[in-house]
């Protein structure tokens, strides 16, 4: 195939399509076919300041939320520690009560076995 033959074939193929120029159309805009990416649109200065204020406000809110979450977690751990301490004190209290009962019974047995504490009249009057 010669170069002339290729170009004639291409012309024949191209002739089957009609080229319509949109440049003459009054409603035509190159932005419709090829819009600029949003990142290339310049933001108005007021909008930049507003966005910065919103970003700063969001950052402050995020920091506040993080601080509150950390505070809540710390308080939860403190509550768990206090609950564990209360449980330990309750157990110790029950143990001491039991020991006091044993000691009280022992002292009572000693007193009843001793002749020093054996007064029938005063004992019956006291009870």
C-alpha cells in the first residue's frame, strides 16, 4: 500500500462522518466539554478564611472530644480501682468481724471458767 492509497482510504472513512463545529454555536462553551478540575478554581479569600475557621473549629472540637474521652477513660479506671478497694475493705471487715466473734467467745469462756468473775447475784442482775 502506498501513502497516497492510505490517505484516500482514510478520507473515504472520514467522509462517512459529518464534522460539526460547535464553535459557531452561541450556547457552546469550552468549559462544558472540558471543565476545569475543582482544585484549579481559585477560592475567594473570604471563603478561604471561612474554611480555615471551620477547620480550626473542627480541630478544636476534635481536641475537646479527645480530651473528654481521655478524661472519661481515666475516671472509669479510677472508679474500677475504687470499687476494687471497696470490695477488699468489705472482705477485710468481714474477716475482722469473724475474728472479733471468736475472740469474744474466747474471752467469755475464760471469764466463765474463772472464779474471779463468778458472782451469782451481780451476774444475774446485770443481764
